[in-house]
C-alpha cells in the first residue's frame, strides 16, 4: 500500500470512530431510550435489565450510525485536506482526484461489508434478545404455549390445506384439525389429539380420525381411525414462530423463509421483499456516501466537525425522503422491489459520480 493510501485511511479512521460515537448517542437518545424508559416505568423493569437491553440495542443503533459516520468522516477529512491546501499540493505533484479516491473506495467497501455482517449476524440475535427481555416484563407477553393457531396453505390461488392447532408448545401440538381441498372441494378432514413436527419435513399426528370425501359420490364418506398419520407439508413451526418477528430480528435467510411462508398461505409478501432488499441497500449506502462525502468535502467551505455533522444530517434526511419515495413505489408495485429499495443509492450514487467527474475535470 502506498504512502498516500495509508495516509488517507488513517485520516478517515478518527472522524469515522468519532462519528459512530456521536451518532450512536444521538440515535440512542432519540429512539431507543425514550421508548425503553417508558416501558421500564410502565412494567417495572429493573435498572440492571434496562441497562442490559440498552447494550443489546447498541448493534442496531451502531448499524444505523455506520453509514452516517462514513459520510461525516469523508466530508471532514477531504474538507480539511482541501482547506489545508494538501489536495492542491498533491495535484501539483501529479496525483489526480481519481487516484485519491481509490483508498476511499476500499474503505467504503470494507465498511459496507462490515455493515452487512452486522445486519446478518449480530443485529438479529441482539434485537431478539432485547425484545424478549421487554416482553418478559409485560402482562401481554406471549406465553410459551400458543393457543388457537390458524394457517391456510394455498395451491394455484385456491385453499389447499387449512390447519387449526388448538395448542402449540415448541414442536408439539394438541387438538389439531386439518381440512384438505382439491380444486376448492373438501377432500379430507383430519382431527387428532396430538401431533408434532418431524425435523426432516412433514407432520405426524397421533390418536385421530380421518374423514375422506369422495369427489365422484358426495354422499359417500370414508371414516378411518388412526394411531399415527403422516402429512407432508412445507409449513413448519419455525415459520409459524417467525411470523411475528420484526425485520431487524431476522437475517436474510429467515426473511426469505417468511416470504415463502406468506406466498404459500396466500398473503402478499411485498413488504418483506422490500425489507430484504433494503437491508443490502442500506449496508452498501456507506460505499455511496464515501464518494459523496469526498466530493462534498472537496468543495470550498470552512472545515469543522459541526459543519461535517450538519452536512451529514442534511444528506441523511434527503436519503430518508428518497427511501420513503422508493418504498412507496415498491409497495405499490410501480417499480420492481429491488430497484425501489436501491432507489436512494441510485440517485445519490449518480449525484456522487457527477460531482467527482466535475471535480476531476477541474
């Protein structure tokens, strides 16, 4: 690595870490603490538990702060380099703006991949633990035993299987009723006292009765009592449990499984599809912000931390507006979800490329 690359990377490190600290404190106070303190007072959550919940919430807050800090760092560093005439000196020695942006690209790519790792591995588990801790102190917390679960599985846009579970605890069920249909006509009705999910796939039921309806002769019904009956179904208890999980509590694999579950049960998964693409788009916004921050920093202005934070907040506000527009276009299916999710990155990325080309030509 050349001296100029090491110099720029080292210069970016301090404001980046400072930005993470500053933006984390701002976001923590404005989002997490307000709701958490209200819940703590309302449900009598002990201080030690509140403190632990804050620690568990930190990865989510840091994940949001990372792109903001990236923008702040590049604006601050390149603003200072420009005002100290270091950029002028480097260009006088034959080093172009494009060359100066090479280490910025790799820094942005590294930060984006780190942000993606956060959203995939750390944030889902920590967010779930924090939510479970809060729920454990609420009177309306869902018990381990869930009652009266209804699931409808679709095939060719028609109900194929309707499942009612009287009581569910983990992978075990009680008082199950299953109605199976063929082309909209009831074909089989199963009632069982107990059942469970088989890890290899499918359901097994015990001590039940099965009614089979003949499509050729509707007056004829076959009744079969059974001790054990297998049913091959793509829906499993994990899908059922994941239905109420928030987006930040799931990684991409879980999101895809939940999307498949909604498709099978005849629901529109467009919101989750948008959330899935949005995870990647937000993670890679850091790479976009690197170039935007560098081009903004190279513009003549007074370089200061306050200026850097101010410009960063303005850009983030614009990004949020563009994200809202993209989400609306995606949810209404005006444009494909992946384009809608990446809409802010496409717009800001295009502006960044334009500004960089303009600076490079001067």
